[in-house]
């Protein structure tokens, strides 16, 4: 930090003292504070911490978790140059602890009043060590994570300890599978300095799971899934001060965007013998304290900061001055297997040290108090009883006198047939109670952080700027559309495809004419429709999709759940009214039992054997499979055997994660959507395909979306139709927050439907327009611009109406025929898979 001066440190301190945000350069300068400036830095940080504790309702309280440390496996596929925890198979009695060994540790901890079972293990050892693969195979586990899940359930049921899982790098799907068995999880970010991973000699060189971009993705995915998450940095491993600060800002960004980082650990490197970094000096404690203080200032008063008490050489008062408010997990039973040479302090000694510094030591659970009190959006219902048995309901902290006892890990009691179950009808007469959820300001993350991810192209689209068209590109595109339509998907013709997406005036009219000519060639003159009923069986959902106005919290006035019998009743009513299909979808309701999906299908089939069941979005499928602990293929096969006929290809939005993570927060990534749909097709379940457009997206992403759909269709042939879904903005949270634009323009609606017909020609023959989103005028225009299908009668439609659509919830067959006639064409009834009735 040669360019840091006393003056720059003083300027940064002045900004921090005044409560102003500091930037990365100022934060880096503060790391060099010394003498009286160092003391001033610690005083500022301590003041920020104290303000946060007052706001949290526990002034002067510093916390810890009483835990046992379960080293499930010390094998790892990584090669970190400072680690003594990871080892090789011949130095271990077995590749993993046996389940009985895990339970023995947990029972000893429970007997001594511990409440947390910290599972620590190497990353995916079976991918490096044959001994690990063999051990898992012999016991019937597909992966280390499957075994982690099984052991966590055993600990919950046998001992009542709360698992905290540290299995390393996890995908979105992994986090979905593990959330139901653990109140919290964690993974140290360690550093964002890519060179420490990529360059030979670096501490993380040769360790695939230590790539900073990969670990940052885990942090974000944990937020998307709603996992209370612990992370942190390791200082003194060769990073520069600026790189250290960059890592802190990266954690803050993720915390603000998703609100899930329950704890940040600032850990100092301590050299260990028998490692490649044994000769590297330890990080100095003054350096640790300065980093803690700067992290506190950056992260803010609501962050919970920890420094491991067994690595600070007794400098408790120094770290408390620097702004920590937590001592982490402390075990009276097991050693710190990562730092075995440095024992935990005795809890009473820790209490005395905290008291001497003016703080009261209180026990917490592995899930922090704020998340205990927030409840369902963060804690799976199957864990609620385990947490409630140990938590003080008033504070969310641990009840220190409570002793863990095993409890069943099971589905919640049937919570259906409740709330505003007539919403499907009264949404058209009474409307919704309010234009937004009560937790609007918190559930979707920090809106400024969300807005920062919107691409420049999407911003331009939102401002109504159409990319200038080069007429020769437009003409070349129109020529290709006439001669070889699907060739426009080829990257070699991207310039021409983009020119057509930006077509207007006479060029747009010609594009629509070409699309309609293709429609005539493929489908003839008939406008098809299906007589169906939508049944949205629950709108309770905590995923936090930022475009969705349908989802409600359980306690919200418009929330409801239908029972299995109520769903069957509605299906029977629809059958009597001539319906051949029910389309069933719902929110990702945490209290919906795993069995409910198949039960709904069976109930409809029992009541109306001839009814086609078109049900469950890919998001519902991947979540159900994760909760059940089975693969998507197994889950879909079970649903198919129960009677599921086809699935809707909804939850696609835009199949580009750059826009999905702005738009949806917690919904499945594009890769998971592709996997679900592809797998469904492979097991004999066909699907529709969709695209929701006109929000924070841009035409290049539309083109990419169509390419993805075409690629799937080339492999499976399982798509029955494409449905364009214009974004309904009126009550959408992302619009109310001032980020999304107010839906697509008339020009964009025409372009998307025409280009769908052209780009998917030869692959997907049916292009549907949504009357509920487009209205009569828009529907007629789309029918004259490439569309051949009107969708269904619906009979009820809640999702678009909750968002603010003004085009009703149901159409009769006669009304659909009138729409077709207005477009100058006859109407014909079809089946779900486009057979004629």
C-alpha cells in the first residue's frame, strides 16, 4: 500500500465516522491505519456494530453456537496448499465416517447441551479418489451429497441437533436438495483473487472448487434458494490489500441482493507444518483486527461478523473492539478438525473475556436469530419443529437450558383448503386486496443491486430505443425468411435475424406476411383451441420472483390453498362443461407435501378418467424432486405413472441467466429448466414451450431463447407448441420498483410472434397467442401474423389477472370462435397435443 498516505486514511476515516459509504480505494487505505488512527478505526467499527445490535434488540450481546464438529470425510478433490484437514485414503481408517459414528458424535454433543452439528468435509472426493467412490457405491449412495443428506436427517431424527452443512461448492439444485435437511449452510469465499487459483504456486492452484467465480456463484445461488448462509474470507494467503477489500465488497453485494448471508467470518491464516505454505508468516492480529473493522464498516450494522476465537492468541478484547459480534461455533466435545493444533476456548472463559470487554455472551443456534424469526421463507417446514424446540421465540436466540431430542423429520400437517379459495372468481369482481405483498421491501432483495445487473441493451430497450436497421440487412433477413426460415437461427445469420427483430413499418408488415404464409403452409386456415380449465391450487410462495404478482405469503389476505378434493371437484365441473384438459400449477408452497403432486393427478384421474392432466411447471418439478431427495427423472416417472399426461413449459421466462437472475431471484437456472423439459420428453411426457418478454430483456436474448428451444426440439421432438407471453407489468414487483419497463410494445408483440413462426419453422409447428395477455385486438393481429392457436377457454385464470391483465379470466367456445372469425378464419377444437376433436 505504498500509495496510501496518512491524509488518505484520515479522509476515509472521516467519511466512515460521518456514516458515509466508503469505496474500495478508501477501504484499502483504512487497512493501513496505525497508532491513533488504528484506534479510531476500531472505534468507528465498534459503533457501527453497536448500532446494529441495538436495532436487532440485543444491545451489548455477542453470540456463539455450542456445537459438535463432524468431519464426515477428510478426502477432497482439491489441493489447497495450506490445508491439513484434507488427506489421502491410506492415512484414514475409512473414506467416510459411518452413519453410526456420525450419530455417536452427535449424541455426545446432545448430552452436553450442544445444539449444532457442523458437518465439514472435502469437496466431492469421489471425483478424485476411487476409495471414496467405492465406499459410497457399497452403501448405495450416488454421491457424497446424498450421504450428507442422509446423515443430516439421521442427526435430526436421532438427536435433535441442527445440522449446519459445509460440503463445499454446491449448485442451485444441490442447495435445493439440502435446504430441507439443514437450517443453515456455509462456504468460505476465502478470496476473489483469481491469480491465487490460476497461477502455479498459488495457494489454490490445482483446486477446481477454489476458483473465485465458482464460489461467488455459490453465494448467489444460496441466496436464490433462500438458504441462511455463512461465508467469509481467509486473510494472509498472498492476497493484496486491494484484493482483500474486493472480496468483502463481493460478499456485501450478494448479501444486499438476496439478504441471505447470516454471518461473515474474517479468519486469519495460520501456517501449519507438513503443508506447502508451512514457511509463510501468519497473518498478524493487528492486520486481522483492521480487516474486521473495515469489513464491519463495509458490511454495515446488520451484518453479523465473526473471528474464530481459537485463532486469535487470546486477543478477545481487540477483536471485540474491531466490531465482531459473534465468536462462531465452540465445541465442548470435539476439536477443531481444520485447526487441530489450536483448541477451542472453554465457553466459560469466553464468557468472562466477553464480559471483561463489556459484552454479554449468549448462545445462538446455527441459524441466526433474524432468520429464525422470519420463518418460512428461510426455514423448511420439516425443520420448523426442530428449531422451535431449541429457540427462544421472542429473540430467536437459543434457549440455553434446552436439550436437543430427536424429532421426526416429516411433512407438515395438511394445510390445504384455506384462505381466499374463491380468488379465481372474485379476482374479476373484487380484484386483489393490494397491489403488492406486505414484504415488498425485503423479499426481492436490494432493488439497487438488482438494477445494476440489467444489460445496456435491455436499458436501451426499456427507453424505447430501437437499434438502427441497415436496410440491406433487413432485406437479406426477409429474403432468408422467405427461402429458408429456420436458417435465421444459425449464428452465421445473426445480423439478419437481429435486423428482423428490430423491423418496423413496411418491413414489419412484410415479416408478418411471411410468417402468416408459413402458418398457412403448416396449419391451414383453422384457428385451433382447447376446452380446458386452469386450476391454480395454491398461491403461497416464497421464491421471490420479481416479476410475479401471483405469489403470496401464507398470512396475506389474498393467499389460499385448495385441498386435493377441491381440485378434483373443479376438474369434474370442467368435464361437465365440456373440458378435455385441466392445467394445474401453483406456487412453490413450502407446506405442500411431497406426495401432493401425484395425489392431485390421481384425484383428477379417479374423478374424471378421460381428463387430460397438463400440470406442473419445471420449477415445481425440480423443487418437488429436490424435496423428495430423488432425481428429476425419478420424480417425473412417478408423476407419469400417477397419470400426468403433459407439462406446461412455463417458468422459462428468458432462458438466459443474465436476465433470469434479475427477473426471478430464486427460480431455477436455465440449465435446470432445460434438464427438466428434456427429461420429461425422454420419459414420454410432452410439453409446451414459452417465452415471457418485454421486461428487462432485449432482442438478442430472444434470439438465444429460440435457439435453446430449437436445440431441445432437435433432440427430443417433445414440444407441442410455442406460446408467446407478453409481460404484464401493472402489479409486477419489478415494475413497481421502477426497474422493468411496462411490458412489450405493439411492435414487439408482432415481431416476437412472427419470428417465433419463422425461427421455429420445421421444428415446432404450432404458435399460440395468449388472449388473456393480448386482448382481442392483439390476438386478432397475432392470428394474422403467424399464429394458428388461441390456447384454451381457461374457465379461470388467476396468475395474469393478479398481475393486472384486464382481459378477463375465461372465454366461452363461442367467444373464441368469434375471435377466429374476426381474424377471417374458422375455428376448430383440438386436444392438448393438437389432435382434432
